[in-house]
C-alpha cells in the first residue's frame, strides 16, 4: 500500500495544476491531467486549494479601495533618493568603504589558506604581463610619433622652405589669414555690442 502511495506522489503532476488553472496546458496535457485527477485525491485537494486561493485573491483585489498617492509623491521620492546618494560623497562614507574593502581582503586571504601564495604569484604574473603590454604600446606610440615628426620635418624643410617663392607664398597666406581673422573679430564685436 505504501509503495502505491509513493508511486502516486512521484507521478503526481502538481506543477501542472497551476498551469491547468491558468489555461496554459495543451489539450492533450489537460486531458492527461483530468484523467489523473479522477483517481488522485491529493491532487484534487491541491487543485481545490489553489482555486480557493485564486478566488480569495480576486475578491480582495476587487473589493480593495484604490490607493491614492499624494500630489507631491514623485517629488518626495526623488528628494529622498537624492539625499541618500549624497551620503555616499561624504569622507566618512569613503573611509567606511575602504575599511570594508580591507576587511574583505583579509577574509579572502584567510579563506584562500595555503593556496594564497599560488594565487598571489598567478596574480603578479598577470599584472606583470598586462603592464608589459601597456609599456610596449606606449613605446610603440612614442616611436611612431617621433619617426613621423622626423620624416615630416625633413620633408617640409626639403621641399617647402628651400625656394624663395614658396616662402613668399607662405608669408602672403599667413598675412591674409591674419587680416581675415581681424575682420571676423571686428564683425563679432559689432554684432555683440548691437545686441546689448
């Protein structure tokens, strides 16, 4: 008799009961569950319990008066949230955070136990390799910038400043740009004073 009850409890589709009440089961699964419910009293009791719970929940939601929020509810929530965030900017809060982090480090060291040395060595190797990559990238960018500056300087001195005609053209362009800039400044100042 006990083995029959245990087999029924193992085969009982109790998660399917809530899906059955919600109408989420396929027609074949509904038929299978209904045929099971015809011969299983614990599942019928579970079904009735869930039905009564859903009825009580529906009744309480229907009869409950609507909750009215105060007019300044949003403003008070925002003010409360902002006041809690400003506490994080105080020096005392930072000191507390640093103490908590230090305590967590100490606890993690005790938790690592004898494998702490291996963990530190592995961490040191990773940090060392990461720093090597960053330093190599820095050297590469410095070398590229230096090489580009040398090449640009040699090209400009060779082609641009050897002849007197190019020097005259550059000087003329420079003076023309100074004149244009001064005209723009005068217009800007006139427009600014006329508005006020």
